[in-house]
C-alpha cells in the first residue's frame, strides 16, 4: 500500500489496519471511520501482508455494506479484489451449502424460500393441521418471526413460544406441530428458508470436520462488520471458521448494540476476549461527523452504562453550537416547535429539508407531528414505516368508530367483521346484504341481526364484545372515541394483535396513544373528521405527499431511532425525552433493557452533525383523556447542564398553514 494511503488514516485507524496476526477487536465508536478502517485493512492484508484475496472472508449484515466495502477496497488496490469472499452471513452460508449440501441430506440445487414462499408454506401447514379458522392463532408471518428468533438465539422453541404468546388461550402445541410440519415440508421440497441457511451452515461446520477444516485452511483472515449485532448462531459460525488461523478481526461498537429484540447478543462483543484470550483491543474514538457539543452529550449519557468498553468520542470538527433542551407544554406544542424550527433552518438556506431528521423511540410518538406537518403542507417521509393513521392496526380499531358515525360504511364493516372467526371477504359481503347494507350500532335490533348473520363460530366473540361495548344496552360509549377504542381492544382486539403482528407490544402502545389523542375530541365525529382530513391531505396534496415519490432532499425525515442507525443529518430533533417514552416504560421491567435504551439514546444523539434538539413535553394525555404530568428523561438528567442550551418557548400560533418553499 502506498504510504500516502496510510497517511490518510489517523493513529488509531492505522494501528487497527496494520494489526499483526491474531484475534483483534476493533471498537469503532460512532462516526469514527469504521468502513474506512475495514477497507484499508483488506487492502493492507493483500498488498503489504501478502495475503491472497481468496484467503480473506469479509462478513457484513447487508449486501449493500458488503458491496460498498468491496468496491472501496478494490479502488484502494486498483482492482484484484474479485476473488475475496465477501457478503452477508446468509450469502456466505449459502455459498458453502451449495458446495456441500449433500453432506446434510440436501441436493446442491436446493431452493431458497424467500419471505413470501415461507409465509405461503406456513399458511398451508396451518390449514392442513385444521388451525386455519382460528383468528387468534398466529399468522404465518408472526410464527415465522418467532421460529427465526429461536433459531438465531439457538434457544428452545417451546420456551421461546411461551415467552412470546402469554395468553392462556395460546395454542403452543399447535404452533409446535406447525413448526414440525413446516420443517418436514421444506425438506421434502429440498428447500431452505433464510434461517435454515445459518442453521445448516453451522451444522455443516460442526458435523463435517473435514469441511470445517477446509474453510479454516482457506480463510487466513476473517473480518466481521457490526459485530455487536451478531446473534449466538452467527458468533458460533464465525468462531468455527476462524479457529484455524485465529486471525479474526471483529469490528463494531458496544455503545450501538440496540437489536436484542431480534436476536443480537451484546455478550458476543463484551466477552470477545473470553473466547479469544490473545485478542488485541483497538479503539477508534476520533469522530468526524459531529460538532463537539453533540459529542459531549453522547459521552455524558453513555457513561451511565455499567458493562461496556469505556471510550470517549473526541471531536475532529471544531466549533458548533451546544445542543438544545426544549421544555414544552405538550405533544402539540412539541409538534409546532419542530415545524417552526425546521422552517427557519430551511428559510435560512443553511439546511435542506432532506438534511433534517426527527427521531423517536416508537411510531406513535410522531403522530401529532405528522398532523402538524400536514397542516403546514411541509413534505415529509416516514423512513421506518407507513404513516401513523395508515397502519393496519390503527385502521382495525377505528373501524367500529366509523360505523358508529356512518351505519352505511361497508368498508369499515368488512374490515371489522373479517377479524371474527370464519369471516372472510365473501362472507362479509353476504352478511352486509342480509343486513340491508346498513349496521346501526345504536339500534338493538340491528345488532341482533348482525349476531344472526355471523357464523356460529363467531357469535360467542360478538356477544362478549357487544356486552363490553354496550353494557345493559347503553350506547353512550359510541360518542366517546378514546374509551370506545380502549374497550374494543380489551374485550376483543388484544388477542388479534398478539396473533397478527410480530411486534405486538409496540402496536398496543400505538393504540394506547391513539386513545389518548382521540380523548381530546368532543365527539367521535370530530375525531374522525380530523383523522380523515389529515389522511386525505397526506395522500392528496402534492406538497404533503412529496416525500414518497419526489427528490428525498425535498422532504424532512421522520424515523425511529432503530431505523436511523448508520445514517446522519445536519439537524436532528429527538421527541418525547420524558420518563415512560424515552426510555420506554418497559425499561424497568426487563433485565438489561435500561442499558439498551441508553445505547439507543446514544445512537439518536450521534446521528446529528451540526444541530441537536432534545424535546421534553411536560404533559400528555392518558387513554381516558386525563392530563398526566411528565418528568424529564433520566438520560437528560445525566447530562452536565452546562453542555446544554435551554429553551422554554411559548406555544406558537399555527401561522404556517399553506407554507410553501
């Protein structure tokens, strides 16, 4: 490697790039040049250390990351990188299995089931076992996710299912039967899903010593990106391959380990030296992304975690302004504040819309902001999912409200009825015709006609729900939207959430926030009017919907912190920095979760390059409509007050209606 390329690296990067043989853990803090270090390491191994490219294995978590690193390494070396093994864990396991699948009883031409294939096969297994008609039985996608979680953790499947489905009515035995049949059908079809690629890749190395020895001799150096996000199965896979030469370089940051809910185990990173006692530790601490004030906040908060590799972000960029802690009255005030500040940044010409991001812990935190952005006709895009009112579970629980206001709303009727056992689209249409194209929830006879029209398997669920919604025939709840949704969920929809969605707790949180939001309106009609107007504005106004199809530079980004990892923006707002919101209310319930929430906040803060606002509303509404006072997040309390600016704005009037740039 020419000396001028090494000269581009700082001392810490250079030490990692030129590390001698043996295991190494590179602790790359946020914004410190992790990708540059990895790509230069590959080039140094080939050009200075004499390693042939085909003797190097580079493992990443995304194909995009692998492609970027290989391209950059190739540029450093002026080509010659084509024979290097680089890719995701799944792609590397697949490549091995294509050569040796017969050792595990598969043809080398085995099929790989994508998500849709797996879902279809699981659906067929559920039907063949006679479990299809039960709306409370988990959907294929949900089951597939739980099966995958057990596989990644190498955990007992029954225990994993029991942890996930806690309802007394959960059919754990049925789920286990589905898993067994699904596995058998895959084998019969000579197919593997994505989880099988890793499971069988690990089996291949464990059960076929000669194959394992071949790859140990082949790969003189193994490099792993984002090592803090590895699951147990991935960590074991890596250790088996690297065991021959023991030249394993794991690169990552324990401060950014935020994916335990999908199987990542931070212990792989923290205990690296226990498995590799000879490992050298290299730290990358010089941050090239953020101004000093942002890094001061990040350093203060992450210091509170008990188990970590201590490190301090050191700024490369000088100057800048201190982050701002904003004390606001409530969620609407917060939304108006963000819109106002964003407009000022854009009007100044200093920041483009696409260089502004609003981060939050959970989707529902941004509900009021989405409404305010729509009112202001400011283009925005939701990076991490569909907009709040367009989500399936929100539409489900709003369906009874729509019928309460408009008894002729067939779409709401069909959406609601199809949640009941043995009711599909055709049955819903037949029922609607029997009811004369109308369901008046305030009328007892109309509700009785619905009970007669429902299939026998659904009548019990309807009777229980009717008793909850209309106690002693009282229909007053139909005029109180927040309470109506809350009752609907408790009496009927909670089990459906559990069976339908892979993240049921977050869906429940969305609905709880919807109830609190709806409680502010004097009637169900008023709430639905607001919701419909905002949804129609969202989809029908060119400016408001520009974030979907237009140049992304023209739209503000709204995203969860989890989805923001690896990204950066000039200006960042973090919403709802209060107890119970960030950190999540669940943080005190589960061991280790508060530490992960603190790491999540660290990730949020370190996305900001120039400007950072931490928003802390003082009040929010409960599902019943009562005002609740919020205390500032404990993470804010851990920051030296001298490192923050304080803003206590008055509530701005919505003077930006019709704003355009």
